[in-house]
C-alpha cells in the first residue's frame, strides 16, 4: 500500500468491526537476527499516537486515520527503519504501549501481545474493508509468487 514492497501488514477483524493492526509474518522486521532499537508513536512534531484519548460508548475523541496514516516508526539496531501504516480508515482506539517497554513482543508475538494498534472503522465502511483485503489463501499465493520470482531472479544467467 505505502512504504517499501514486501513490508506486509496484517489486519485482524473481529465480528464487532474492531480491527487489530499487526505485522504479517513476512514483514522484514521479523527476519531472524534483526533486533529493534526503538519504536516511536510520535508521527510528527504535532502528532503523537500516544496522545490519543478515547471515551464513551461511541469512542469519542479517537484520532481519525486514513489508509495511509502512519501509526508508528520502528528503528532497528542496524539503523533500518520501518513505518507501520493503518491500512484502513477509522478511529484509533488504542496503541500498544507494551511494545515500547518490551519491543521484543513485536517479533515474538506479532499477532497477539505484539500488536501495533486497534482501529474502529466506520460502520458503513467495515464490510468494504474486509472485501478489499487479501484473504489468507490469497496472501499465501502472493507470498509464494514472490518466492518464485526471487528464485527465478537468482537462477537467471547473466
């Protein structure tokens, strides 16, 4: 969507419309030997995702995000940087502050305790979000296609 190719994100959607943003298992941050130096929810001088305050039944006050809104920036010990985007439109309900204290959770348990954020899409958009995302089978086919393309590039004579 945005960012570098193959920096895959995963969106887990509950039946109540709430979406949890995580890293897909193919994200380069999850490669063996890579370690995280810093996770920063400060998106710009004027915007920090940590300042998001949500209240009440209708989740008032949550920052509104577009598909291309950055959620956080992650810096590795080798100075590689990754930006994690929301990928969907909706209200930011929560960011995972636990990964600030324990960044290893992002790599050890990316789809559970190491999630990035929780977003609530608008009711009328929640169905279209699901329709516009890749299913698990489609994602597996995409990853297999990438692997096949990389193998072809490696074995191609010069």
